[in-house]
C-alpha cells in the first residue's frame, strides 16, 4: 500500500512519464517506466550490500552523483529542445534522442534523492535486527518495481489513449516538447538545490 501511494504521488517521474506518453505514445512511456523501475534494482542492491550508507556518508560522492544526474538531465533537455521540430516532418521518423529505457535507468540511479528515499524507507519494513533482512529488502525492492510498473504503466496507457487524437497535431507535440524540456530542467534544478 505504501508503494502504491508513493507511486501515485504526483512527482517529477510521474510527470515525465505522462508527458512522454502524451507526446510519443504508450510504447516510449513504458520503456521509460521500465528503465525507472530497473534503477530500483540498483538501489536495492546498494542497500543490501550496505553501499548506500557509505555513499550517503560521503558528501563528495553525493555531490558527484547529483552533478552527474543534473548534467544528464540538462543534456536530455538540450536534445529535446534541439530536435523539437523534427517530429513534424513526416519523412523523419528516426529516434535521435536514444533509448527511453536507458534514459530511465540513468535518471533513477543518478538521483541521490532516490538513494536517500530508499535508504529511509526500506529499513522501516525490513526488520534489520532480525536474521534474513537481505531477503526482505530484496522482496521490498521487487514489490516496489512491480508497483512502479503497474501504476506508471497504467497512467501512461490512460494518457496515451486520451492524447491519441491530439498526437497527429504538430502544435500539440511541440507543446509537449516544451513541457518535457521544462520537466528535465526542473529535475536538474531540484538535484542541484538538494545538494548545494
């Protein structure tokens, strides 16, 4: 229930999935969702191995991750901005922007706020003082991945179906590009603000 409520909470990841679903359709949005969910595997492993605590204890490591993540988000904003008019050209159907799956993976693992979130959340449910806590953390990670895919995927499907009639309109796609750029810049700004 906690995972469902957290997944449904309007946040930058949800906004980005919805924006991609409206602009590019369900397939791209579900690839992004699967990438974001795959990033949870990395965070779960880091918690199981105790590496998360070491990273959080190092201000330099946290700043490095935040700077890398923010720079990557700004790079994605730049690509979206530069190629914003290309989808209006019917002869240009190539995806210059790269894999949405790997975009989601990198966005998730390079966000120190997600690392902090999982380190704060998982121990509350894993009973770390009892034997076998590593398995409980792994189960929690799998539950969170499943919930993320179901909730984000559902929102992506609803958005894509709702926007289907608008997706042929170049002005609508251009507007969604501007919104996507804004979300990337907002995410990058939040990363910088949280660390510096």
